[in-house]
C-alpha cells in the first residue's frame, strides 16, 4: 500500500472527500460528490505529483438507493491503483459531467455505463446506446430491471420455467437416475 498517496489525496482534497481515503492491497479509494468530478479528476490528471494519466476503467453502480460512478486510475507516481467513487447520484435522473476532456477513451466507457445504468454523462458528444437497440427503454444492470418472467419469483410460485432442469428427450429407459425428494 502506498500510504503516502493516501496522505497526499487527503491533504489535497480535504474539503471535498466524503470520508477518509481507504486502502486495501494495491488500491487506494476516495469518495466524492458528482459536483466535484471535473475538478478532482482534472487535478489527479494534471498535477505532476499525482499524474494519473491512465483511465483503466469506468463503471456504474446501482446500490438500490443511489447510483454511483467508479473510475479506476493509474499513475507511474504510485504503486497503487486509485479508485474514485462518485456518490449520491439520483436514481430518477442520474447525471454526471463527462471526463472525455481528460481521457478520450472515456467516451466508450461512458456510453456503456449509460446503456446499462441510464447514467447521463453531460458533455459526452456521442452518448447513445452501445449494446441495446436504440429504441430500448430500460437499463439492464439497474436493480429495478426485471426479466419478463420475474413475476414467478414470488414465494409460492416455485421454480421459473427457465430454471427447470430437463432430461434428454431421446434417453433410453433406465439411463436417467431418478432422485426422490
């Protein structure tokens, strides 16, 4: 763990951090609000002491009560990866500024996160569906997304038809072992 990185981040972003920097193995994690995304990420990218030049991944998270965006950053100035978690996005209208002005490759990651979670990245010049059809109206990785047959998940409904096991159609008698309940 790069404890010096955690101290630098806490000193530099003291006023905007939502709690202390956390560390585990080779990762340091900080949490910020959506309104601080552009300033914090620009500082992480541009300041020579931090120099997080590589955005390795960007992902959405649905906690069930709020939406989050997670950035995974790498810098040659630290042995640790940096995870920046943006908290507090509304489930009804999740919006966050785009970071394509820092990392051009973020455009596709933001599109994927929009497509799966419905998080709108303001400033992304090409925010459209990347996996789902253009006229699709739902977001498959949200907690409130249900498959068409999910009504069968009520306590008394038993096993959904998709989960039922079936024996081979052409099996000779005696080949399948019968189990007793």
